[in-house]
C-alpha cells in the first residue's frame, strides 16, 4: 500500500501508463455499461448486480484478466468481482467476457482500498484473491507492498466466517512476508503447514510456466476466517 500525501490516504496501487488497444476500447464502450460497476460510496447490492444471490469472490488487481476469466468459468455457481485500476486491463477483461460469454463476473475500475471501505459490506465475501501483487523487490520499497497487517485485517472484516484469502507470488521474500502477516492475524487460520499446494482452480500463467522451466518458484497461501 502507498501513502498518498496529496490526498492523505492509503492507496493500493501505483498508476502506470498503458496503451489501450482498439479491441479493448471497443469492449469498454460496448460491454462496460453491463459489466463495469461504477465506484460509489455506498454498499454494493450484489444480488441486484448479478440478478441472483450467490457466494461472492473479490479479486484485487486482476491485471489483464486471463486468470479471472478462467476461474469464473470454472465456478459458475459463484459470482466474481474484479478490481483493477489500469484501463487496458479492464478493457482486456471486458473483451474476454464478451468472447467467452461469462455472466458471473463484474469489474470495478478503482482503488481496491476505497472499494473495500465503501462498497463491500462486512461479512459479505466468500473469498478474496490477490495474485502476483507488485513485489516492490527493493528492500527500501517493501513498505509499499499491498499485503500488510492493516490491509489483511480489512480483508478479514469483509469475509464471512469460513471465507478464505488466497494469495500467490513468485517472489520468495514476499511469500515469506505474506506468510508472516497472515499467520499474525488472529481471525485467520492456515489451511496448510506453511504454503499451500496450488489450488486446482488457479491456472498457471504463461509467465509462471516460463519461470518454472527456469527453476523459479511460485508460492500460494490459503487462509480461512475463523
């Protein structure tokens, strides 16, 4: 997380420029009105958004959306909300929603901390996914990492009892920090002895496959709310 001195608040991201493709721009224009939920300082009525009452999974920082689409297709009985600040990623997700005919997925283009604070009711989530957040690998920048104690406490407040947090990273020192932070949260319990086996629903990305071939590691953590 970052402290923004201009707004005196914590932010969950750093804005980066990105080029919007023609297909992404078209998806934003044509599919945005249906699948893009506007940020508002009011609790989100997920039953109204999805037209049904189902367990809700929140994904923070979905990147270009490939993993998000895969998981939503694998779990049609659940509803998914992806939060991402970067416009090309949002456009990419919407494009894939249209191509794949996915109906149980919506996106919010906004800072995840503010979305959690204002749009997600306490005890309303069945799960939270945070896959490969920015590692801020330089030691002096580690304090900018998203997975810190206060943020994890905030996630716990939004989870229902028995709900889960699934994190994944390919930076070992960040994995160590994640394990320490989640283990220190009294509301959580680990589903494994240390790191978890990769859950079947999370696909390997092209980047991961390349890394594995080069001998790089990937660490998953799955904790549940007591």
